[in-house]
C-alpha cells in the first residue's frame, strides 16, 4: 500500500511541475514577459530542471529565453543539433566574430532555435548534456 501511495504522490508532483511549466510557457507565448516568468520559475527552485524533463519540449523551449541551460522536455526529438555563431546583428558569422551562439536542431521538416548562449563552450556543453549517449 505504501508503494502505491508513493507512486500516486510522485505522479501528482509530476502533474504539478508540468502545470507550472505549462503556465509560464503560455504566459511567455502570449505576452513575452520574461521578468514575471523568471519569478515564477524561481519558485520551483531545485525542481526546475526536473520539471522541464517531465514537461513537453513545446512548453520548455520558450522558457530558455530566461534560463538558456534548461534541459530538453520529455518528448524532444531533435536531429542534427548544431551551433550557429551570430554577430551582434544576429546574422550568421565566423566563430571568431560571434556575439552569441544559437543551438539549432531539426524536428520533422523544420529547424528550431533550441537555445542561445554567450559562449561556444557553454553551447557545446548544452548539446552534450541533452544528447543521449
């Protein structure tokens, strides 16, 4: 009986976490308000990354405007993850002239900006952390 109760509590917690991620994602998609989004995400504290892992990638992706290192959502299936150097005008450039680095990935027949980083090494680490061995 105790195992069953624990299992129910775990599922309820996952539902709560998914709901929090969904709510902030909807606010971001509708209003683009990163300040309030950050405040709400901060309330998840140490559970933020776990909340992302049990949520839809569709909901996690906009939250990377606030925290660029958030892990992939549970249904993320990107192919061809790659780093694109961008200049200050957000145009593709040589890595030595880059102002920031986008991580892009393909899903179905579309290419998505998955996240963006100030340093190439951080973008590489993000890909390593989110690519299954």
